[in-house]
């Protein structure tokens, strides 16, 4: 991995799991308690908005009690010290990257601590419940929903992500299942564009074979070790 200047990092649920935030696909994970079709689709929100809002109110409240772990802090350190281009693209809707100090973060699946007004299309910081259908702070209409990309919806800021991948010398995937597209396809895009590719994951993902190198173990161990190695080389 010599002559690396521009880095794109994709993070998934495995980065936040050791902070106590439920993963989606593991045994005992979030979706064992609720069917995707019931809480994470536009159709579910139209059919039973109270169930969906209650589910996300619980998630929003829980996330605010969690703390960044060593993996978040290591990536924040990399963000602060890396002199080249760096973009942390996260599939996570928590704010633990930011609370650890990272600034170059893009939330492709939205953010739990935002509310989106479907009337005026504004996003507002939001830490309280939505179940009581509060009015939008911008337009006054009671049309707020979680600012989270549901299944069947387009992830945010895809043009920015692909622009960063085109310039990347290194693509790193951390704590992802390799099962959710379009994020699962980023490693192929990066390889086709000539970037080196590295997977840091608890175990091999569904897309492990696409990576030049894979390192397996808890995120709180493998991510700080990799960051130390990279910053020592620079």
C-alpha cells in the first residue's frame, strides 16, 4: 500500500456493535425483533406510521446513550492526521464517528438524530420523539419522518461517493456484511478504478473475495492497529 494519498473508508454496523448498538443481520440482531417490511420501508410507514415512529423513537433514544469505541476514535485520529483526501462513508445512522471527532463523514443511509420534513424537504436536528407528530421547525407542517433511508429508497449523496472512489488510492471496508447494495458493490468499483482494497471485519464478509487483503477480528482491535500502521508509514 505504498504511495497512498486518497482514501475512501466504508463503515457498517460492525464498527458500532462494540458500543452496544444492535447489528442488523447477526443472531439476536435488530431484525429478529421486527420484520424489515414492518418498520423499514415506505410502505410500512404508510400502513402503520405509529409502529414505525415508535421503533425509530426507541432507536434514537438508545443511540444517545451509547459512546464511541476504540474503532471510532482510531478513525477520528486518522481523519485529523491524514494529509491527503479522506472520506468516511458510513452506512450507520448513529453519530458515533462525529462524537469521536471525525469530520470527513458522509451518512449514505441518513441519520437517526435528524428529522426529515416531507412537506418542505428540510432536515432538522432531532433528538426527541416523533410519535406525537410534532410540527416541522422550518414550515410548521406536521410531516416529519425519520431521516433514515429505508429499503427501496435511494441512498444519499451517491454522486459524491462515486467521485471519491474515482480518486481513491485505497478503499477500506470496515464492519460490513457485504450484503447490502449499493454499498456492497463499492469494492468492485474501487478495484476497477485501480485502487488497493482492504477489508477489516469480524469475519469474512460476503464480498471478501473482492478485496486484495482481509484482516479479521473485533473492530476495536483491527481498526486501531491498521490506523497506527498507516500513520507510521505516511
